């Protein structure tokens, strides 16, 4: 492979290696004062420190997990500037993800705004409903073994969220943080009523703001309901089946295996691809073989779905807290293939305006793990044109809707 393995010159490799190794905070580090507070919300992978790497790559770096204490990476402040070092040698200067003023405010009902929704990179993530029901049942609970959802509710994340509370946070995130995309998420709910839970929030946000909206929840038993979700204005749906290997899926995700089965997730993805602007299938690299992850990427991209590939993180107090994180050498082929498969199938990656994701390596970021980053010049030019057209259409819509120019300064601006 001709990948540039110098993390000081390849920000995508640095982002991936930080996922795998975490980072230590030096004694002089002021991350908690100047950046975003580390929140243990129900999106458990958001347990780390939000940083901006060179090239405006957003990342969420593990710091509280045990393996991070052994990391060769450390974060220091040098003349007031945050700097990453590896084994004591300077790698690069970085920026702390800006902490917006609304993070310190409460809703009109008195709840911390961050307990209603939190920024994950530059988008707003909101978890709705009670904790995933796979966590119920005491010793017989069927939660996914990597998951921390049932551990975090009531800490940094509020269980009961009224529509008006959500709208307050969405307004603040739009007006003060330049947010363009809202992601609604639920875990498994006994009763198969995910869309009933989500609908009033989606309807209110779309009607008032016109922002991009995504929904991530287990697959409905009646797929025809997704047409109603689209009619409400939902732009994206995502299905987290996590593991493509059927036997490994049953081992890692017992509740999903018993209540839905892997095939329902795959069938839902195929059904939704022609309905929504984007349909994602989410997997976790590092919990099955790289070959199986690559097979999942091929299955998804050949059907027009865009893979979301997370890196396994052994979160504190979870069933898999004792497992080691994957090695970066094992994951580079996976994320290189993610980029190449999306390009080969002509998928619209990286076109949404001001959507930078910190929890995963985005498909277009995988370009810098390719043995030939300059390959596909015409396809990249087409994506650039689509990106500009989509951005123009979105912000014009916001301008006409709100009667004032949008956005405020985007979060990724210096």
C-alpha cells in the first residue's frame, strides 16, 4: 500500500489512530475550560474529547477509557495553542471544538440544554424516548455488548423531552452554532412504535426550521410507514445493524438478533434507498473481521446505501470494556475500501452543507487512506458541483424561510 503513514502529514490516518489509541491529557491541558465538556449521553461513542484536526477533520477522541491511559498521544497547550504529541514528539496543532454559549443555558422548563441535545461534530444529536428496552430485564437484559445507552440516561441525557424543549435547543443550535442537520435517535422500544415517538418532533422541527433531519431507529415491522416519514420531510434514515457476520451478530447483539434479526435490517435498508435522500447502514469495525466489514460495505454500496462505519470503542462499564480497541493497521483497508466503494457506485458522499461528523470516519475522508488520492477526478468534480448546488439551495431556502441570511458563522470557521 502507498498510504502516507505519517500521522503528522495525513490527518485521516491521525483521526483513525486516535480512535484506536485515545489520548492522554497533559497537566497543562485546559480542554475542559476551553472546549466542549465530555458528555456521557446515550450516544455512548460521544464519550471523548471533541477536536478539530488539520484539514477540518472533526473527531471525538477517547480519554476516559482505560486504554487511553496507555496512548502514545498526549494533548498539551503550548503558548495557548493545543498541540498533539506522539511519544513526546510534536505531531500537529489542533483546535478544540468550540463550546457554544447555549451549552451553559437551560430551557424554559429549567433543564440543561445539553440534556436535550448535544453537538456531535457540527450536527445536533437528540435521543428520544426511554432508554433502549434491551437494557430492561435485569439479569436477562439483551443489550448490545458494546453499548452504554442504558448506563448514561439520567446523567448527561434527559429521558423525557417535550417538543417545545427540543425546539428551543434546535433554535439555539441553528442560530448560534450554524447547525444544518438534526439527527433523531431511539433505541429498541417494546411495542414497535418508533415512528410514533419520533413523528411529533420531526414534524415540529421541519415545519418551523426546514433544517435537514435524519432518523435512526430499529426497522419497523411495517415498511410502508417509511413513506409517511418521508412525507414529513425526513431526509435521511439510518439502520444500525452493527455486525454483518450472522453468527457474530447474534453474539454481539442478542436483543437485535432475537427481536428483529439481521435480515430485517438489510431488508429495511433496501426498501428505504429509493425513498429517502440518503439511507445509511451502520456497522462497527473492530468487532468482526476486516473482511466481513468490507463485505458489508460492498453489500450496502451496491444497493445505493451509504455505509456509516464506526470504530469499536471499549466504553467504561460496558460488557466489552475489557476488550482491546482495534489496531489502525487492521482498519486502514476498511476505510480505504469505504471511500473506493462509494466512488465506484456514484454515491453522493460529503455534499450536505456544514455537516462534519466527529464520531466516525466519513467516506470522503477515507480518500486520504487511498493509495491514489487523486483517482476519480471527474467523479470528485461531480461531487463538488453537487455540494455547491445543494448548499446554495439549502441556504436560499433558509433565507426565504427566516427572512434573514443563514447561516451564522459555521462551527468549522476559525
